[in-house]
C-alpha cells in the first residue's frame, strides 16, 4: 500500500529536499506541497491524503490551527507535526490540536519515514509520550490567546494588539497572564520568547520585541 502525503512547510528548500528524499521510499508518495497552513488545509481537502506533514511554525494560519481544522474536516487523514522545537509546550499544543505524530527536524529521513508508516497504521509517534500532557501547558490556548501570542511575536505592544483585536489593553494583559499560567511561564519575557519561537522557529533573539503596554 502506498502512503500518500501532503507536505506543508514555509521553507521551499525544506519542502523540496524532504520531498525528494521521501520519494526514494517505495511505499511513500508526496502528492502535494503547501507553503502555509491555509494552503495545507486546501490541499488536504483536495487530495485527502493518508498523512499531512505539518510544520508547526508558519506565517498566517500556523500549524496548530491548520492541524485542528484538517483533523476536524478529514477524520481519516492523520497529521504529523514537523518542528525544530522539542520543548513540551510545542509538543503538547500540537497533540491537543489532534496530531498523531511529532518529529523534530534534526531527525533522519529514515526516522521520519518510520514515523509516517507508524502513524499511517493508526499508531502514535510522539517524543516522551508519557510526559507530553503533564504540567500546566496541557490545555490548548484559545484562538484569542493565540492571536495575542502572535501579536507579541510580531513585536507589537499590548495597546497595538488591543487595537487590532478590538479589545482593551486590560483584556490583553488578562490573556497574557492566562497564557503564562497555562504554559507554566514565570515572566512576560519568557512568554514573548515562547511566542517568537512558536511563530518563527527562533527560540532566542528578542530585539525589537516589546512587553510593555
């Protein structure tokens, strides 16, 4: 049986390289490539693949939201997250979104192929499976909270996020405190660092990011 795959990643080189390497596997066929979450949803609906390989950090519709929508729209399609980030908050949010697999980008293609086969059989492929959903970050952030998080990653101040979302600055602060509690973070600086890592794949480097009102 050939396993059909839609590959979603916002980096063209990664898409092309992974596609070429996976094409060497006789039982795996990459049928389409997506450059963002929105395109991944569209292509998944068109192809109804066995597997969607989903980058977590993409512009626009991120991997978390795209995974949620694909799982809801296509219950027979399974989603495997691809990420450079292995921290528990990343893994647990994608698991809460409905993915059945999570593979780090520094793994070998042989490992990725094995993960694809495992998930296609109906099993899970998750790092530290016994630990993923422990801790305060096990609850998925709401859509509104993720919008605030995205604004922080883009370098917006609280009042700018409030204006874009049509809410008060006080409400933005409430969302920030709630996210810090859910994610087990102790400061606004840690929350911004997490936001940057989630939305850009960069875990450090806070230049140009503001945490003040």
